[in-house]
């Protein structure tokens, strides 16, 4: 197995990625904070908790980089960057309730600190507030895109719940869920800048394809990290996905090759959502035995190459180079 890049290498790539848009990304952060202000004290407190948790802000960064590549000069990309991050955060808030997660980015999750009832309402608030922000910008094409993507994300969440705990999930089912839950929002954040400069449909589709394929790559690496990273780095225990009943691609690739005993071990953890009576190392041994971590990484690399191809029609520029660099950053990230 090829050794992953050092954290310092990944961090330096991250810095180069954000260099071109640092002032605008800071504007997005301020826009997020400003829109968490409310006369309802709890909304303010929850907002501070969310913002203090940080996050990669990868989706707003991609939106800003595409805007720069298209030579958009204005502030609307900042507002839409905040909208995208609010939508993304709403999905995380609801996911934590569904998964009964105690941690988010290494900190106490909102549902554990404030309870499920209030957390559901916070997620609803974030979704609705994001659409309100987008509506205020007055571009119905963007609003239609965001509405459709949000529906697809919710559909993906429903599909994920329906298949939770099932080891008979097909690889096609897996990619359908990934496309809806994760990749569609990446596609949208790269498509939005096309509306700001009235880009032709073919070019706008290429931007959506770039984001969508990057989003699939992002999720595949996320699934890999659940097997290869540590709680200290990732902010959650290893093999958390399987313990939550999620059978991800490394296991789906291993299952047809596994022995009956190995298949039974995977199925038992997924259905019971527990490692009781079993050492998690047994699961790690299975994916290592059939080399499905390397295979998953190769598939992620293929999606990154598809995203790179989608950028080819656009003129060379520092922003385009940064978008290509984003593919390497996603492939090599450790958290």
C-alpha cells in the first residue's frame, strides 16, 4: 500500500488551495456568523458552537474558486458560499441525530449538548434560512438548483436509512446514495458561479460534472479514512460507519470474495451496530486481506480524473490550477 502523504504536505496544499480566495473565504465566515445572530438566544449559542467547530469550508471554497476562474467580480459568490455551507451544516446536524453521534469534528455534537428535539429544529432553521438567503439574491435559477439538490440530499438520506444495517446493499445502490447525499451539493456549488456570469449551458454542465465527481471522490476517501485514520485525527472512533450500520465501499468490494465466516462477521456488526464479542481488528483484517482499501482509493482516483477532465475546456489560470489542486487535496487528506 502506498504511504499517505504527511500531514504537513497536505496542509501546505490546503494553504495553496485557499491562498487565492482567502479574503472572500473570510467574508463567508463573517456572513455565517452574521446570519446566526438572532433574538432567540439558543440559536446564537448553537451557532457559536457550530462555528467554533470550524470545518474545511471546502464547498464554499470551491464556489469561490470557480467564481474566480470565471472572472466574476462581486459579492454574490460570498452570499452563496454561506448558503451552501448552511445547507451542508443542516445535513450534518440531522445526520448526528440519526446516527446518535456524540462527537462532531472532535467536539460534543449539538444533539448531545442540547438534545434531539432542539437539534431537529436547528437543522430545519438552517435549511430554511439558507433558502431565505438565496431568495433574497433574486436568482430563481440558483434557487431552483438549490431546492432540487436539497431534495436529492434528503432522498439520499432516506435511501441510506432504508439500507442501514444491510450487508446486501449493491455497489450501484451505494453510488446512488453517495450521488444524492454528497456529490450533488458539490456539483451545485461549482455550478452556481455559472449563473453569476451567464455561462453557456455546456460549460455550466462541465462545472457541475467537476463538482459532482469531486464529491464522489470526497466520499470515497471519507469511507477509507473510517478504516485507516485514528480518533485523534478524525475526531471519531475508527470503524464508526460500520458500527452505525453503514456498509461502505471497502466492505462491499470485500463481501463477494470473503469466506462465509468473514461475511457473517461483517453482517453481524452492521445489523447489531455493535462489536460486542468481536475485535474490530477482524474487520480491518478482512479489507486488508482482499486489498479493497487500495481498490477504493483507485476508484476515488478515477473520479478525480473525471473531474480533472471536466475542467479541460476552461482557460488556464491560477484559479483553475487551484481547482485541480483541490483534487489532490481531497485524495490525500487525512481527516
